[in-house]
C-alpha cells in the first residue's frame, strides 16, 4: 500500500499518515511489521529521516527529510518553535469558544524503560478553538443527552501527549483516546458510528523550506471515518477551508487500512 504523499522534492517529503500506523519500529507494538519510515523508504526507493513524530493513532501531516543534513536543518525549526502545527479533534462535551492553556506537565512514565523515574514538569502551552457543537439524544454516561465538540488545537510546545493530556485536564477528552479518554463515549463512536480510532488529526503544518527558506503550508485531507462523522454531525461548514472535501471524491486508500485499535498507542508525538 502506497502512502499518501502531500509534497516531495529533493530535500523533503511530507505524507498524510494514517491512523494506526507507527512512525518507526517501537517497543509499543513488538508484533507490528508496518511502519511509515519503512513504507515510505520502499515507496521512494531511498532512505528517509523523520524530523518529528505523531502518535500511532493520530493521523495527518508527517514530514521526513531525504538526507541527514536536511533532517538537522528541519529539526532545528522544531527546537526554535518556528513551525505552526494545527490539529483537529472531536471531544466530549461543549468546549468554550477559545481556551489558552498554559499548564506544565511531566513526561509520561515510559513503562518499557527499566527503572524509569518521574521527571520534572516542562512548559506546555496549547490554544483550543471550538469550531462546532453537537448534541444527540443518547444516554451514554450521566445524562439523557450526549454532547460533543469539533475543536482546532494549536500547540505552542511539543510535549509528549500534550493535546491529549491538556484536553483531559479540561474535562473534554478526545473521543477514541484509550489512555486519557472516556471509554463509554469511545465505545459508542466505535460501535454505533463506525469510528474505531482516536479522533485526533494533524491537519496542517507550516514550516520553512530547509534550502530556499520559502514558507510551506501542508494540509492533510480527512480519512473516511472523519468524513462520515463530519457529515453525521452536520459540521462540514465548520471545517477549516483547506479540509473541506468533495463528497464524490474518495479518500486516499491508505488512510483507512491501518486501524488495529489497542491501548498500546502512544509514541513520541503529541
């Protein structure tokens, strides 16, 4: 299965990573045999070098360099916070119109590391913008109706699981989040709405080209699950313009073929 390539030149390649696909080999899933790094290398016929990460269940924009030199230059942009990242999430409850959250967090304990120690808290800042709301007449948790929000997430720092943990802190966990979410709501989406995935999508990445310095903006189209949910909740008009889709166009076939939902879903990304 070829991956969906959003951009390719002599220095850089950007893909739309499917949910359920690890970026590279990891202890998270010892039995997994498919990785974005390897699949993309085979697809292009050359080595690629990751410059950032996304969690296994998170879909969306993922960039690779085509040489170690370019990888170093691109990674520097992340260190200097010179990139703009935007995510789309479906969360439980009705989110306020805008929230600026400055809440430090300690890195999650790595259960695969021996003698892992709790590390000090690090700065973690995220802006959240509510795009749309929905209420359905279904008793799932405590109330006869259940409410959900479509949210744009803009992280200004890159801590592990930052968006997922910040939204849990706000009592608006992401639907489908096996680690930080609400199981009843996630199971409803999985069983009744055919959405067996973490509903977090890295929708846009803005960065500078490592050679020309040109500003590059990459937008990752939504997969079939996201499209069905957007239509189900009548949220199409609330989508960022770059994510709006034509109903006659089908998503890239790779985007819905890697789902194998387990609790072992956390990698090094947000």
